[in-house]
């Protein structure tokens, strides 16, 4: 993604989700997903996403971006997003965890460590990293 945020999240190599990928607050995907809800115009999100992407294939979940760049995107309200980035963890479509960004800070490396801990519990004993989707 460019520094000015004009490109979308596709350049991250992660699956990019939109409202059509959800049924209300339920993700229309099986398995475990860690989804970063982010807006390309948000400096804390642009700083966090490369750290999130760097964990792809190293966590027991598929990583994806939910594009909420457009303020009229219904996912803002569906998930009550107040600050980007915000990460939501889904297991077989259901929300099992959430990490809200903090004002002026967003999310940090410690939040990714907490995500890894949660995924280790959600994925069950002996969970191994999920390779990135082809």
C-alpha cells in the first residue's frame, strides 16, 4: 500500500473482506480467521498492517483485512468499530475475540502477541500455523 493510503489492502497479499463476506456479525468462512478492520486513510492502521501481515503463516489462523476505508461501509456499525485498526477473531464464522484500537495509537506489537495467545487457545491444543491462502 502506498504511503498516502490511495491503494487498497489488496497489495498486502491478504484476503480483503467487505460487507458481502459477512452475514450480520457472522463471517461467511469456515475455520479460524483473524480480521483486521482498517481504513487506508488511517495512519495508525497503515503503521500496524505491515506488522499484522508479517504474522501471516505464523499464527494458527488465516489473516484477512476488512476494508472499512469508506465511512459509509456498513461494517463500521455492524462491528461497532470506533477506532482503526481493530482486530476481530472468528471461529467458524462466530466472533471469539476482539482487540480494539486505541485513540491516536491504534494497535501495537503487544496486541499481536495477545492475538497469538488467543489463537493458541481458540485453535485448540497442538494448533499449528495456518499457511497463507494461495
